C-alpha cells in the first residue's frame, strides 16, 4: 500500500490529477451488452463523451460514472467486465507463467493510468510512480498466491481481472484455477481499505 495515502471508499480517487486511458473505459462500456447505451449516457453526464483509445479522461469523473453504472449491475456482471480488461487494456508482453502474469496486473494498472500528464509506469526504465493504489502479489505456496487489491475500483471487477489473467496463464496441464475472496467481511464494499484474493492452481 502507498505510504501516506488515505483511502476512503470505493470509487474515490486516491490522488489529484489522475487520468485513465480511453482503452480501459471503452472495454468496460463494450462489455456491458444491453447496458451499453445507459453507460454512454452516464459517462456523458460526467463529462466523458465518446471515449477513444489514445485519449485520457479524469479518473474521478470515470469513477463517478462507474459507481452509477455498477449500481445497475449484478456483481457477476462486474466480474465479467473485469475479465474483459486483459483483452484490450495495455499489458506487459512476453509473460512467463502464471506468477509473472499475476505480478503484471499491477504494472498494467499503472500503464493505463497517468498523473499530471505522466504515465505511471515507464516500460523502458521499469520505474513505477505512486498515486492510484496497487494490486500486490504474494506467493504463499508452490501453487498458491494472494493478490491484495488496494485501489478505488469495485471488488467484483477486480476479481474478474484476476480470474482472467490467472486462467489465461495457467500452467500447462492445469485444468482449473480458483480465485476466492479471503475474509469476505473484510472488503472494500464494507469500508475496508483493501480486498484479498486467494489464487490456487
């Protein structure tokens, strides 16, 4: 977690001057199927009109929109939308195995956000800047790890991202990957700072 950061609730940006790219917004809108027109209307109400890849949009305006969109959706739908993120958002390439892939979620998260006009991960230097929280990876056994999500996005959405990345990069011969929310009561939905997911393969 970021030192000195204050996390109040889901859908509240952690820092001023943060923007999210159009690729991230577009994949979520496109994944909403029958709710797509509603999402576009809600985005416009918050100043995000016709989001495009390569453009950048105020994160709080996006979070305000996402909060209202989320209220109309079932948790399973948010998880489904999260699973679509690795298909279109910027992700590191040449990932070697499930552990590297899970570690890459935090890198990808920073690649798709910027603060004060500067993208928060430099793929050339490998330097990451703070301001938006993290997806922290910790190995706890040969085929088990935890992901700690400390960011302003919805819990069920984050689970979908972890699901998709873990399944896509599961070891050869592995038929199943299991992602479960540890201590469900300790969740951002209930005002906590972070959610923890167990990943088993």
